[in-house]
C-alpha cells in the first residue's frame, strides 16, 4: 500500500512531451520534487541512486550547449548511465531514418530518451515507436516543457503561488517553443499571461490563447509582476520580420529605467542573452534578475522529471 | 590448476582483428559467453566488474553511431573506464600520424583499443606498435569481426547449430567488410555460404571463396535457410556500378512474396536499412526478421570479446 | 593543526593560470605530488577519491586530442564528475558570449574549469567572473603551465635537480606557449635556459628573458644538458617566416649525429612530432628521448595540480 505522501507524488504520464499534458497537480508534483532536490543539494557531492541501473540517451538532433549539459548533469546526478549522441556525429547523414536509429538504440537496452529535434512533433512521433519514456528537450517551435517548468519553479520560489499574477512574455513569441511551454503552464496555475511583440512576431492565432495583448514595453512593465524576455534571433531580420536590432531595442528592450519605475518587477530570460537588444546588461545582472537561478533550477527540474518518470517504470 | 570449464573458455588471441583468426572453438567460446551475458542481463542494471580498473579507448577514425554506441555501452557495462575520440575532433588534422597518436594515448595508460578506420589493415598495423589489446571495429572493406560474430550468434540462437545450413549473403559483397567477416565464420562453423549480387558488386576472386553463386533472388530464397542482406550504398550508383535503385530492388530486393513462399526463411541485415531498396519495410518488420535481435546481440558479443581479451591480460 | 608534511604541501593559489605565478616551492610541491601518484599508480586500476563529489568542466575552445584526453583522464582518476564540451559543439556559434557561457555552466554547479582557448588571457578573464578554480590548458601564445610542469617533472626525474643545468629550447619560440611556460619554470629552479631559433621565430624581446642565445644546432648540442624541441607548424612557412622545411631541418633539426656526439643529451618534445623536420625519427625513438615519458608525466602533473586546487576548496 502506498503512503499518502507517495500517492501525491505519482506522476501519471509515461512521457513528458508538452506542457499542455500537465495538470495543476502534475506541475506542483514536479516543482515540489525539484525543491526537495535543491534542499538536499544538487552538486556532484549529492548523488541520488534514483536512476541507478537505468540508461538515459541524450539525443540532440539540433545543437545546444546549455540544455544538453543541464540534462546530462541531471541524469548523472541521479546515477544514470548516460549515452550521448548528436545528429552530426551519427549516421543519420547516411540516410538512416529517425525511427530506425530509435529502434536500433532501443535494442541496445535503454530506458529514457532525452530528445531535441528541429521538427515540431518529432519527439512525440518517436515515443509512438518505442517502449521507452521520452522527455522532450525542445522540438521545433512547438514545446520545451522543462524550460517552461524551470520558469514556473523560479516564479513559484519568488511569489509563493501564481494565481492572479500577471506575467508578460516579451519578444519573438511566434517562433518560440519557450513561450508556448511557459504560457500554458502559467495559465494552468491561474496566472494571467501577457504578450508583447512586434506584429510580425506574434502567433497568428494569439486571440485563441486567452492572453492580454500589451502594446508597449511601458504598458507591459506597468501591467506585469514579471517579464519573461525571449532571445531575438538575428535570423529574423534577414527574414524581413524585424527592421533592425536598434529599433527592436528601442521599442521592446528592457532597460534600467523600467526597473527603476517598478522595483519589484521580476526579470527572466531563457538565455543566451543578446545584451543591448532584448535586455540591457545592467538589467540582466540586477537583483531582480533571476536568470542564473533559472539555470540552477533547470538542473533540479530535469532531475525531478526524470526521477518521476523512472518511478513509473518501477511501478509497472 | 584451471577447471575444465575455465579451460574451454580460454581465448588464445591477444587481439581480435579478423574473423579468419578464429577457430570453431574460439567462435563457440565467444558466443557462449555472449549467451551467458544475455541470460544474466545486459542492461545498465546488470554491471559486471570484468573490466574494472581497465581503460578502453574507443577510437573511431570513421563515422558511426550504432557500432560506437554499442561498443561503448558494452565496455561500460563491464565496468571499464571508457575514453572516446573521433578523428575529426583529434589533432590528426594537424598532420599527426596514426602511430604517434597511438603511442601518445598508450603512454597515458590504456589497456584495450576499439578501432574503426577507413583503411583496410589499419587496426593490425596499430597493434604492431602497441602493447595493448586491439579489437577491430571495422577497417575499410576488410573486416568487421564483431559484426560477423553477432550475425553468427543470432543464427546459432535460432538454428542451434550451423553445420549444413545454407546462408546467402545478398547485395554489395565487393565493398562489404560485413560479408567478408560473416562468410568466413559461417564456413568455419560448417555452413554453406551463398552469394547473390550484381556482377559489378561481386568480388573478382569469389571463385576462390568456396561459395555457391545464386543467380536470382528467387533462387536464393529457395536455396537458403537464411538471408544476410547488405545495405546498398547510394554512392555505388554514382560510381556506375548500379544502373538504378529501382532496378536493384526489382532483381535483388527481398519482398513479402519471398517470405510467403518460404515462411521459415531467416532475415538479417546489419543496418541501417534502405527500405524499398534491398529489403521491403514489411519484410524488415516481419517475425522472421531478426534485425533488432542482431543489435541486442551486438552488445553481448562485444562484452564477450572484451571480457575474454581482458582475462588474457590477467593470465599473463 | 597541520603536520609539517601537510604544510609543505599547501598550494597557495586558487588557480593555475601561468608558470610565472609559481615559486620554487610551488613547483616542487606539484612535482613531488605527481611523483607520489606515479609511485602509487596512475592507471584506471588506481582510483583516488580526491575529487569525489567535485564537478570538473573540460572546456576546449580550440581543438586538441592529447591535452584534452590527458586532462579528462586525470580528472576521472581522481574521482571527479567530468563534463566536456568543445566550442564547435556549443552555442557560442549562435553569438553567445564567453562570460555568459561561463556564468550559465557555473550556475549548474561546477568546481574546476579546465580551459583551452585561442586567445591569450582568455582563461584569466574567465577566472575573474567565476567562483570556480581555473586551470589554464593553453591560452593563445601565452601559457600552457601543465605542459611546462610535465617537462620539469621529466627533467627532475632524470637529473635529480635542475640548478645549473643547461636546457636549450629549439624552434618556433615566438609562437610557443610551451616555450614561455617551460622557460619560466626552468629559471625559477635555477637552470640556464638557451634558445635556438631562426631570427623570424625568436620573440622580439628575448634579450629581456635572461637567456643564452645559441646560433647553431651544433653549438646548442655542445652547450646543453637537454633539448626541448618544439613542433614546427607548417603554417609558418605560408606566412613567410620560414623559407622551407628542408632548410629548417638542415640548420635546426636534431639528428642522430648529435646524439652520437653527446650520448647523455636529453631529448624532449611536446608532440605531435614532425619527423624529419625538427627531429629525426631515430632521435625521437632513441633511449635519450623522453617523449613518451613526458606524456605519462602529463597525466600525473594534471592529477597533482587538480588535487592541490581541490584541497584549497576544502580548506576554506
């Protein structure tokens, strides 16, 4: 018989593919587990055997330093055996199909896949052809649920709860899997979500998202308890979606004047930062900025999700 | 004094460079050791300390996902400390010679080299300049002995023994180290080896190989107890050796009609598969297909070979 | 209370950035610790828990096989959790700044950075923005202190002490961080340093270095107790700094005739070697050549430095 404590910690999902699959209770199960890891310590001096005897494959079909290191650190600190491969190093270049690669590595004996892929839906597709658990580490412009969860954890640590809080996502919402992942989680926890973006970088269907559309950075600062500021990709300008970085910075960039006008305003950014474009250097390093804390929380969130997925294996 | 059991398990070779060095007894020593690992379990939950305190260098001078992951997984599950490097990441591009790289890494204190190299004979050359044990993970068009051994293990598990069995290798035999490795092992175990290939993809000296030349896929299916189907490299067409993939598929591709005409026919393929070219998707996923089992067996075979090589260290 | 033995082993530096920061006592602390590791054994069979619970990041922003493997082996044999990333695999290509990458990885919870970077001073810059310990694994043409220390260890093992010994550095001193690192350490230990190089490959300020300038390879052989021979980069010729490799070899290359004229002459080279250019193949493989021993000593030196840096953490 499970104790009450264990029962509340049950994670009723085989995979973590999207923020939209998570109920309020799921989100709080993950964040409270992450907070437990942080309390106990998440450095290499604190090893947990929760994934001992499990093999985790980190499969990044799209480049990333931060997320890959964060996931692999998290897996190792849980005691997993971690295999790592990147697309360019793989034989995918020889025309091997994604599903064939999946089946082959599965046949070597693995348990959890951490997958980043440039195509939206690729991770869910993979999960349909495997008996393993899948953790979406970012698929195209679709989802990046652990990034959303680490944003939520960071805000929960600060605000205590998110009901009724106003959080504005600023920047290239159209192309951002971070925006999609975080916005859904915020709404599930009862927060009000705002968007601030040039019209060319807003999703066409934003009116269905039940969000508050802010028109200027000043209005966003006034409305919001916290800003989640997205990275501006320089490629957007080459694509004609932005006139210039200077103009973007002038109308949408967060500057010290905004922090001065609202000293309690929370600043978050998934990194890497373009200083002087979407956010000024001083803002990113101000006491209101939780950017470094987001990174630390990322390791804890990934540990929490992997631990919960692994407990479901053992329950079967 | 060694017990009878231990004596039969002695592997009288310092290296595994080629299938042709293996006697019937050697092959059975390796496959029975691999079967023992499979019985005991080869997932991360089953760790063996047979290579504890040994350093294994995985040196792939030619790209590969499957084989590299399989070898490194095998080494780690035996408790080895695994170093990994690939040629493009190495200073070989600065003009450093292969033997210099070998000597340098040897001087850091390693025990077993796993080497893939695009030049036939490169691994044997390296073994002449080192005190370490070498395991050939594929050298040019020459040999890939653990691939041959995993094919043999898969067939032994299915047939019990190979004496008198008819196994046909289908496809680009000329350029295939897999074909060379498997054919030799099959003949050592008393199987009859058949070849089916377009004339441009047959070795010029095939008449010395003591093989049965099949002329059509229908004849091969009729003759064989099992088909070992090779991957068709698209580069062969650019080289003028094949008129078109469509024509290849028509005359040499294995289709469901063949399985229907011979329901006991065993299907094997070293991967990655070109579906619809050398083998139809349904054939690759039929119950007669042992392709996934070959991959699992690959981990066990590599564990077995490394364990046997390491026991020879300790015996000295 | 510390025992005398422990006190003499205190390493009074948070980082190892440059050979010039090391006193005579510091150098001997490091080399004696390295000799202890060698006596106890530095293969994978000999694991030390001195970095257990510590995370070491190996960050090579410039390619290298030898040094990267050597550092990572050393860290693992001390029981560290080793993260590895290379610049090309990182998101630095997306315009992420060096300091941002540093801060992000620091926030994941690391202790020691091993950094190679193509810009002189980059490692010191990083150390100013982090609470971690930094070990310079080569920065531009500036410093490569563990290479210098392994050269010193190799000479100390051979000569017992270096006071009054004559050591000549031969080759491309202008562009060599090895020359800078080793020369400083030699002088700190009381050795006389000689330089032999074409005028185009001598540092412009060599007269401030308090060195003996040798004019010919014959004069250098006659003067020296040991030669530290540098690799000639083929790019130097394209840059017009060298007329031809043949001419370089004729006037500066070390040949068997030199060893025959002075049988006790010590030969060292940091590798990789251009045989027939700066050193003949037979010289590199003669009994006077300590090139392989340098590599083995490199692992021991890196273990010693990391162990000493880690002890300083615990002391705080």
